[in-house]
C-alpha cells in the first residue's frame, strides 16, 4: 500500500522546486504529489536494515533508532569510490532521520537537523508535523534500491533511488489500527536528491523531489 498518503505535497513543491532533476536523468511529476514520501536510511551496506548506534562517529553524528516493528532496508553495493560511498551512506542516514522523527512523534530529534538542511529540512519538519497532527506513525518494512550517485564538484552530489512501500503501513498511534490496503503502482516511488558536504565532512541533504508510481521503480 502507500505508506504515506496525503503527506508529502509540501516537501515536493518546496524542495524540488530548486532541485535540477535533469541532472539526475528524470523529471518530477505533479501527479500524486500528495502521496509521496521521504525515505529512511542507515549504514550503507547492501540490503542493510534499520539504523544502529554504530552510526555515530567522530564527526558527531547522532545515533538513530527505530522501534522493533519498523525497518528500512537499503539495497546497494559500495562503489569503491570513497567519496561516492560517503554520499550514499549519508543519503540513507538523512532519510532515516526523517523516519525516526515520525516514529518518535517529534520534530526536535538531533538527527533531523544534522542530516538535512535548507529547503529539505524545512519540508521535512512540515512533513513530520503532519504525521504528528494526524496522530499517525508507520510499521513494517520499506525497501530502497537502484541507487545512483553523481559527484558534481564543489562538494556537491546528486543521488537517485527507488523505494518499495508495499510492506509498510500507516498506524494510528491512539487506536493502534493499521491500514493494510493492498499494494498498487503507487507503492513505488522514485527519488531525486541533492547533497552538499559540510565542514565536518557530512553530506547533508539540501533538496529532495519524488515521483510516485514511476514505472522505473516497479517490478
């Protein structure tokens, strides 16, 4: 099903407006923008799962934690290029920071502002707050795959990837009711992101756009 119905219009319209999607080889569609979602992230290993305390390091990276009933799985192999691998890892951590905020029901988590800046941070806060206001969270497993990373110079990069939400679901915090609607083409999302490396060496996400139902991401 769509894990995130009606919750990402603000992010797509605000952040993607300044993201040069053509640099990622695709465009962002206005169709189903209200159904788009932000991804999660972790350590950057192939088929890796939810984040762990080992994600913290000397750069002051905050730890990210998920409850036992929610998990993000990332399927990609290291490129062998140190810079590209660092971009991929921080891209996944950026997305996981947003999911952690949703799962904790707070926009004041350390990781959210650590891995996201500018328009991406503003939109992420708005996005998480909509979950909070709606009394919702999510459970299940979301799979991320088909990663592509491009370094553009000046400590900037673009990352595109797909997500499969067919096994993740909206859950009401109060009633505990889970919406297990069947999967559809809208369960698959194509993401375009831009990142910039800060003085501490962290690749922070500054812009993000998404296209739900994109055929390139469907099985």
